C-alpha cells in the first residue's frame, strides 16, 4: 500500500534540495535563466529599465529570452557586476537575499560561458612599443649602461639593489629595513646626448600607457621614429664604453675574415633579439647587403653597422607586436608577451631558446620561467610601470596646495614634498610584491616605508620650534647649515627650521616602520593619494571617491551629465561643512545617483587635509563627520574603520586588482567573458589569500594569456 504522506515528504525534500544554495546544478542553463535570473529582473529591475525609463541605457523589455541576452554580452557583464557588487537593487529598495543573488549571478555566468564557447579565439591586436618599452628594449638589445632618453614616468629610482634575489628563495625574502630611493620625475635623469625626443604616448581611460588601442603609428610618427633611431646610434654617448655588445657587433672584424659572412653572422644574432624571434634568410640578406653597400661607399665598419642597427630600430618588426597564427609563431609570441608584461622589454636569449624548442608552454617549464623572471632585477620595470599607473600616482606631481594653507609643501621649489610622498605607496607595493604578501595588505598593512620628512609630516604640526629645541636634537635637524640674517648677523628660528625641512626633503633614506595608528599606512591613507585628490584650497571628496571606486573597486562611474551644475565652492557660507554643501548639491536628481555611490568613499577620508595631514575640525571650527556605509553593509565612523571594512571585502578588492593586472598584461580592454577568467584566477589564488606574485603567476598560466599575442 502506498504511503502518500511519506511520498509527500520525499517530494518536499527533493524540492528543498533544488532550491538550496549549492544545488543549482539540478537546473539546466535554460531553467537557470527562467527560474534564477528572470524573476529577479522582473521583480527588481524592469520598473527602472523599461521602454519609459531605460536607466543606464538598459531596457529589459527588449531582453526576454536566453538568446536576447547571449546577443548582448556587454549587457550580461553589466548586470552581473551590478548584482554581484550589491549595486542593484538601488538604495531604498530591499536587497536580494543570498539564495536569490547566488542564482542570478550563476545564471549570468552561465550565459557568459556560452558566449565564450561561441566566440572565436581572442586575438592580440597589433600594438606599437610605448615609450617605456622602447627605451628598455633598446637598452637590452645593445646592453646600454643608461636610458636612451629621459623617463619622467619613472617615479622612483632605487639606489640600493634590493630586487635581486634567488628564484628558489623568493618566499623567504625580506625587503631591507632601510632603503635609499628618490624621485627624479620633475627633473628626470638624462639619457644619451643628442637623442631625438620620443612623443608621449596616449593614455587609456584608466591611465595605462601600454594599451594597443592607443599605440597607433601615423606617417608623421613613423618619421619621428626613423630620426630617433638614427640619433641613438649617432649619439656621442653611444660608444664602446656604454654599449655592451660593441665588440660583438660594431667592432671591426679581423681583416682576414670574410666580410659578408661576418656581417651575416652578427646580424642573425642581433636581429633575432631585435625582432623577437627567428629571422628568415631574405631579411638577413637585405640587411647584410645594406651594410656591405655602406662599407663600399667608404663608411667604416662600425659606422656601417650603426646604419644597419638604426634601420632595424625603425623596422615595423621592431616597433610592432602583432598577432601570431602558426604554432611556432605562437611560442615566440608567448615569450614576447611574458617579457613585455614582467620586464617591459624584449625576450632574452633563454626565453627565445625555450620558444624555439617549443617548451615554453609546458606547465613545469612555464612555472620555472615565471619564477626566474620574477626574481630577475629586470622586474624593476614592472614595478616602475604597473603600480604607478594603477594608482594614478603621476597626478601628485601636479599638486599645488595653497602655500598660505601649507607653506612647507613647496618650501624647496626644486624638491617639493610630493617627490617624497609618491615614494611611500611605491615602496609598500615593492614590499608586498617582493615578499609575496596578500594584496589586501596594500590597503591595511602592518608597516610602511617613511622618510624623516614623512614621519614629521604625519606626526608633527610642522610649526617652527625654539632655537634651543632644534639645536639640542641629536638628528640631522641639528646638522643643517645655519642661515645668517644679513641685518643682524644672527640666525633666526624660522630660517633654521626651514633649512631643516629642506634637508629632509633632500634625503633619500626611507625606513620600514610599524603602523601603530591605523589611520596611517596603506595605498589609500598616504599623503600622495590624499594630496593629488585635493584642490589648492580644499579637499575634494568626489575626487577621492572616484579614485577609490576606480582603483580599489575597478568600477569607474559614468561621466556626469552635461547639465549638472558644478559645486559652488565660493558660495560665501563659511559656516557649512563640505558634507553640508554636497547635501545641497545632491538635491539635483541628476546628481543623487552617483553621489550616493561616491560620497561615502570620499567623506571617509575627510579627516585628511589637502596634503594628507590629520585634522579633527575644519577651519571654521565644525567637527568633521567621516562616517558612512561601505557597499550598503559595512558601517564605519572614520578612516580606520573604513579600511577595516575594505579588508572585510578582501575578495572584491582582489578581483578588482586582478582585473587591472590582467588588462595591463593583455595590453587591451577586457572583454565581458574575461570576467570568467578573473574568477578562475581568484579561485586558484584563494588558498594563499590572493598573494601578489601568485596572482601574477595565475594570470600567466591562464589560457587567456598564453593563447594569443606576440
């Protein structure tokens, strides 16, 4: 006899299993779409995204079927980010419960997987070498002992070689407690004399200067590269003392040697490096004939080879990195992709040999190669380019705070405080990379690197002390030259104190110090970022919020509508706090949406003034309110608890960081399906809490990185 009561309980149990999280595999993709995604859209999205009000240019009435979504992968990605980041439903509406959110996210990811399966294999677009890559490639090609031209984009010069370490001992590496560094960005070190300028590269939307879409080559620019290549080899600094390959390539051969064969031998090795792969006989013949012709026209052997070298530097094979289709080409393409990602330069001989043997893509060989490259001193090029551009640190060099508010920022006009400020986040990035720490330590580390100037900047009121207080200090402040007043013949307290500040501004010494106060330290709460996101006269919470949402969350806001009025900074009401001024500004409906997203991030940092120094009150005596809520779920009362809230969102930050890193590695904007690549990378790196070198390794191991480009 059938027990209907028991059968009913079994049915209920089966239904419960189907709806519990972790059991969505019971649904097909179509069922996941109909039962997991569409109910969320119908209940939470359509009323703001329909024919009448297509907010964010999304109209869900046009998206009713699986195929409708599959035809619009950009829309899939946009919805996925909005739901996964808790940006939708918007403020004022109930948030999705965990089960509903999980189903919707998985349904969207399933759609992206179908898009990825249907799409053709991604290709690496044709890309010109940028300024930094060109300089490094020429340096490595000729083994030059200096840069080719000045590089103001290099924000930190390291005077102690702490980057070189054994590849098999990298996990035990500890960055020195004292390092000597400085920034020459405002007055960059010169390169070879007489070298023609390299035009500044266009930056992509976030700031990366290696993006293929921006690195075009017009006829005018091609002519500039031709003149540049000639000026390099004709520079008086291009000689046997500075060029490491001089004897092997430029020096005259034995008079008894066969000239044609000797030139051909030298060119085969040289062009293999210059063109980043094997060179066919026809190309060797053409360059050899060119050299022989110059010698027959009475040019010396070194001068003839200089002409050949200049011709190679202006060749498209040198200037461009392009797609690869044949298997042998793809091996060399991977070598090139690796070297330009990690070293900002051409592959070395070891990379080319592995590519030539077809071994580079083998998992163990690739892992050994990554370890070698990460431990090589040339990794400095990655540390000189990615963190600077990711954190947008060049902007601090344009900071000009009103000297009536802070007279010490530019006390030394040749060495403003910004040149030391910019070094603190860069040294932290060096340490997190070299010690392979979790990337979340970039936000809230236990230590930082500071100079004496920065220590005074954060922890002193910078008011001139008495003469005796200065003269009795047992540090460098008592060693500075004393200024003599021309009238009295005596030194003054202000002059002496100013000289002490100038002396600290010239210091190269940075010390590793523990973070004892959580409101300091990390890439957000440092003087460089806080200064560059302020104006001359007041802090800019929106600019700070935009920086956080772009750099930390990789979720840049849409540009403001053209009809949005600017915030009136000169309203004449000095009794209002900046938060109160913004409350008036947000009354404009066009402003409210973005400000609800940006303002909590910016006002969290409002206790820092225009040069990154702590304050509790505004000049009008009003107490600063730095409280808010992060991502609609983490309440904070100020900068310290704000950083704690960010640490709780470790995976979200790791995801955004990996997206930035992957875009830099691929040198192109990410596609919607790259969201899946990032998730796979994070899943593989999760056990180690998303360590920096681990993320780099997993990016390189991904099929997305290994399968395209040259």
